[in-house]
C-alpha cells in the first residue's frame, strides 16, 4: 500500500527507520527492533541504503590495491524479509551515490517484483574524504533525476527504449526535506526550490531531517506551502541519547539545538540521564506535532528500539 494512501485518514501515523546490519552480522537485530515496536502499529518501516567505501588494501607484493566495499548491504533483502515475516509495508531507500542508472533500474525491477510500493529517493552522502558529491559513472548527480527515472519506469519507460514489452512499475516516491536547510544549500529558500523541483519531478511526499524545535518544522511547512509544495510533509524525529550529540548532531546534520534542551542535557550526570531527557523531549515534540495533524512521525532509531519504544508507548 502506498504511504500517501495511509495519510489520507488524517490520523498521525507511526513510522521508523532501520539500518541494515553491518556485513557479517545477522538479521536478528532487525527482527528484535521490529518486534519491540510492532505493538504500536507502525504504518511502514524505512530501510536505509548505504553507499560504498573505498579502502586501500596492501597486496602481498607491497603495492596498494583500491577496493570498493559496502559495510551495510542488504536493503532489498531486508525489505523482502520484513514484508514476508510481518506484513508491514516497507520503504527502501535508493541513492544516487555509487549507482549507475542501470544499477538503479535493476534494483527497481527487483523491488517491483517483491511487491514493494514505496521508495525514498535520495542523493546520498559524499564518499568518505571527498568534500563534494560525485555521481557514479552513468549515474545521477541529483535526487531530482533519480525521481524522474522512477517516474519514467512507472510509465513503462526503461533505459532500453527498444523493449517490446515494458511493464510499468507503480512506486510511490518520497524525498528528503530539511527544515534547517541542507548543509550544502546557501540558504533555505534555495533548498526549498530544490525540493520543489523534486516534487515537480513526481515525488509524492517529503520526510524531514531530524529537528528538535517544532517551530522550525511548522515554519518550514509554511514556507513549502508558499512555494507551491502541497504534498504531505512527514516529521523526522530522533531521541537525544548522549552528551556527545550536543556537538556531533549540529556538526553532522547542520541543525540547531534549542537552549532548553542543551541546558537539560548539560545538567545530566551521565548518558542514562541524557536518555531520559531525550525521551521526554521527543514525547513533548510528538504530542505537539500530532495535535497539529502531521501525517506521520518518522523516528530515526539508529538500529536501537529502547528509546523509541518508550516514546511510541506514550504517543500511540
């Protein structure tokens, strides 16, 4: 079922995001997280896609060999496993980074055969150590172009124009939005213009980057509506868990932390106390957002169910 159909009820939905396990680990941690959160009736589960990393491996002859590795493979397999085991709709991520258009087309064919109805289309991160994003050979530079490829497949248009029987896919496409602007955007207005281009390309809903000040989300939605963006905008939340996140989250995601939250975290004696502050803060955020009728609360679990389970119990 398309997630946009779920939003039509007007009830705020519960959703969360999972990271594929590190290569060599098993899927049990994924199942454990889902089983702990399943009692709160998640409407859908996002499964992230992580791009490759380049390592220099010393060969027996002493020379260095450049090797491409993926630390967290398995997005398509996990999406299939969740659907088969739990019957919960999944939203696998697809990224531009590291994939050619043909790679993307093949992944979309696999997901379509599996009965997956939803995709979150993202540009993805830079390669580690690179300051700017580079498209893979034969790939996309922008998420907008990835959205276009998916929508063309929904019309039955494949990269090989000579195909005689090209079955259309039926994906609902979501994209990312940034209430405090993307780190690479010069300003919020420019960032919203880029979001509008993704919507015009065919995206049907938006999931926001994490934020800790609801006023920023509300202002962002208002600015998006003023720019002509009419699709649902899902609120992305992450519970605060450690003191180190006071510097790590702003540096990594370009977000601003409210003074009240900063003071509360700084006053904690240890990270156990920080987690309590984070849970209380997220519950308060969630209640205000639900009262405002947001389509869904999307929780970034980072593979851990503990804090989100307590928040979901309070809200859903």
